[in-house]
């Protein structure tokens, strides 16, 4: 079985075990070409293990997967040649310059010499690396290292790009700039598959999949997930102790959100009675993607 032309990544029943521990437990997914697909979950949810299987770096214990039409289980080396991969920790050679790192990765991917200079010049311009070409990599700020890692992953012009926690440890401005680059890639029909635990980043994705303990606990376009979770039973409450809220029989869940609480009621009609009961202001709100995620993974307002 192979993918049709509109699907860049497909998995059916994908499983990975380490001894008796199940790191990925029966994941099914389809990622459309030219889309941005987000894998969301806390550290240890199984995101990196799943992405390593899809990249041909780790053999699945069970299940099937195809990337760019290639069977990951049967032809992992061909998958590796077709994709771009940016790991959690930047896979850069710290004692090489920016230009030397790009040329090194171009050699690995057998980029033709006659097109190499033009390709590097294009990446330097598009990823804001102009003026950095001759700097030693270990001297670079984290944000520039991040863009260099992306350049090295793109030097052979892959049609599918895997990014594993690409903005971990990066400042908010660099994160925003990085996502601008990702959107630019998607407009050129590059499929971007990204793992993250930043819920605000997930809003940039065409579709997301929530992972918890290796399982799919919810997936779909962010807007549809928010709409499906909008049952009229979510309210915002401030200036009250969490234990007081949790003690009310009208309250199902309490989730901290900044200086207030997002409270899931047992019944949508309980908003007014709760305000009277506790003597506080209760405002109905629409669920954010973070609310959807916390409900999906079974958060119960743990301290």
C-alpha cells in the first residue's frame, strides 16, 4: 500500500515498545501535503518516539507508515533521503562556520555541486542569515542556531520536513520569527510535521494531534476542536481559592489560567447559581486550545 498524491505522511496502528513499556500505542494519522501538522503533548508523551519512527530512525514494533509515498518499515533509508529532519538538540558542528555547516549537510544529501552555491545563497537570504556566514557556530545566539539548523534540514529541498521541539529554549521573538518561516514553507507546498508542548504554537497548525501516554487522545483542526469543546459550560473565575471552587458541587474541573481559573461546570446552567453561591463574578468563555488539550488528557486541576 502507498500514499495517494494528496497525503504526505500516513500511519496505521503505529506502535513502539521498549521492553514492557509502550511508548507509542496504536497511532493513526494522515497529513495532507502542504499542511502544518502538530504533535502536542507533555514531555514523555511519545512525540519524539513517534517522529523518529516516521523518519526511519527507529523501527516500529507494530503498524505501518508511509512518508512521501515510501514505506517507512520496508525502505527507511529512502525515507531519510527524502525528508528534512531537525532534532530537539541542534545537530550542528560547533567548530564549523555557518557556511561550512550548510555545505557539510549538502554533501550528506548529495546536493549537486552546480546548484549548491545558489541553494545556500537562497537559504541565507530566506532564513535571515545574511552576515552570519563566516561566524563559528558555537558563538551564535540560540535563535540564529535554530535558523541554521532549519537551513541544514532544508538544503536538499525536501518536500516533507520534520521538526522535533524546534523552539525549545528559544526566546518568544525568535519563536515568532521561526513560525513565520514555517508558514512560508507551507505556502510552497512543503509539508511540515512539528512536535511541541507550546499550545500557542499549535494555533499555527493546520491540524493537531494530542498525545498522552503514547495514545491519540484527540485530533483535528484547532478551530474545530475548540468549537466541539464549546458546550457553554466553561467559565472564568478570579479572586477565589482553588479549594473553594473545587468544593462546589456545581464544579467539574478547575484549571489555572494566568491570574484566574477556567472552570468546567457540571451543567451549563450552573454559571449564575455558582456566582450567587460563591459571591464572585463568573464569566462564560469560549474554550482555548489549552482548555481543549487539558480536558483531552484528563487534567483534573492537580496542584
